[in-house]
């Protein structure tokens, strides 16, 4: 107790603690400054990081845009190669080879995962090379097309000349054929004044055809200077009122326009380009009254015909 009574608190007080010194205040301010500096550095680092990150994103977007641009350009180039049509085997083979190169490059582009400026430049260079090669082929094709047009134009000119010459030749041939046909037509024998007479067995005319033992066809071979003179075979076809051609048991025939026709009687005459009266006989019996058809042929042509009513 005595000790406590003799206790003096002031003896145990720390003057430094109770009264801070100026050095302690400086230390606190120093810490604060360090913290501020660190904060500024952190903010600067953050800004720099975001700036770099943003720049990388922009670069990636630009690289992606460049990649898309290259792919689009290559796609158009491949379409241009497909649109090029050429019949020249050598150029066609070259185009196919370059088209396969373009396909291979497109496959590499689609599989590429790591992009940078150097690769962009490399792909742009390869696409540019393909474009340059294609322009060379386009120039060759244009030259060939120009040459083909010129050749076609010359060919058309030649064809027109040939066609004109052929037309003239055809016209000349046609005229010659026409003249020849006129000569042939003009040279055909003609029979006129065709008549039919009913005769008895003594070759005397009878009034009734039923009483006839033979029929005689009389006519005149007209004069014709274009006709070839000489022996002429004349065929007569007599068609009865019931529509049957009168003929003999042998049923002789002659050729007319590719067919064999039966005839009633035939006679050879000596024709010398002058009017020539001819009579041809057909022997038979049992003739019926009515209209008879008479047709005369010579040298494969019908030279005359008529109808005669017999009582």
C-alpha cells in the first residue's frame, strides 16, 4: 500500500508515444505517396493492358477482314476461271491446272487457324499471281476469238461467193434442164383425129358394134420437127364400156411410168417428122354398145386419148 501510495504515473509515461515526433508523420506521408504512385502505376498498366487488348482485337478484326477479302477475291477468281470457255485444248488444259491451284489455295485458306500480317501478304501474293495468269489467258482467248471472228467473216464471204457461184450454176443448170425438158416435151409424138370403127370380118364398116368382128383405131401422128425420126412402136388400149381393157389371150404389156400396162394392139410405123395416118386393128367378137376409151402410147408417153360412143 505504501508503494502504491508512492506510485507516480507520470514516471511511466512514454513521452514519444504520448507526443508523436515529426519523423513519424513523415513516414506516414511517405507510405501514402508510395500507395498513390502504385495506384497510378496500376491504373497506367490497366489502361495500357486494355489499350493493347483493344489494339489486338482491332488487329484481329483487320486480319479477319483481310482474310474474308482474300477469300472473296479468290472465290470471284475461281468463278472467272469457270466462266472462261475455250475449245483450244492447250489453253483449256492450262486453265484447268490454274483452276485446281485456286481450289487448293481456297482449301488452305479455310483450314488456316493462325493469321498474321505475313500470311495475309503471302495469300494476297498467291491470289494476285493467279489473277495475273488468268488475265494472260483472257488475253489469249480474246486474241483467238478475234482471229476466229475474222476467219468466220472470211468464211462467210467465201460461202457467199461459193453460194452465188453455185446459185448461178444451179440457175444455168435449171435453165439447161428447162430447155432440155422443153425439147423433150416438144419432141414427143402427138396423135390427133383419133377415131374408132367397127368392121366385119371383111374389114367393111358395120352400123352396130355388136356385129363387128374387129375394131380399127384410126389417127394421125402429127408432124414434129423436134421428134426423132425412125421406127415408132404405137400401143393402143381400148377400154370397153364395162371398164375392162380389151386384150388378147396372151395379155401383152408395155412399160409406162414404172408400171406394166396391158394393151389391145400394137403397130410399128416409120415416122419421118411428117403427118402420118395410122390404123391399128383389134380382132375379137362380142362387143357391147356404149362408150369406149381409146388411149395411144409411144416411147413411154401417152400421145393421145379420146372417147367414142359405139351403137
